[in-house]
C-alpha cells in the first residue's frame, strides 16, 4: 500500500467515520464533505453500500467532496435501487458537476 501523508490520512479517517455513522444508524445527518470522492471512486461505492444499510440517515452532505459526474451516476443508481430510503436532503453543492442545458 502506498504511503499517505497527514492530509490524506485525515481525509480517509473522515470518510471512514462517516461510513461508520451510516452503518451504526447513529446520526440522522451524515457528512462526507471534503472526502475527495473524485480521487477515490471506490469510496462512492462504499458510501452507497453503507447508505443501503442505513435506516436513520435523513440528511446526506456530500458537498465539496470532489464528487464527479460518474460518482453522481453511481449514487443515483444506488438511490433508485433502494439506498437511502429515509433520505430527505442531499447536498451536492461545491462539486464540479456538469450542468444540463434547458
């Protein structure tokens, strides 16, 4: 495994704690803000898998996480497949996502 610097370790720990919060159903609001999902697409898959198991998450904050269009597509497929059944608020702000023209 390649070595990680302090910032990368902090991002990984933040991500892992958010996933744990989803799995433990310990908080109705879970934040993945700043978790660099764009650099680690496998984390989006892990997030969706945890969201499928969560029965408490009402607000999911994925703002400023580097989420890509591909990540949003995977997230949307997961939500359509039953993940996040209690989810009422999804924050995707601050990510560089493509916009659709009217």
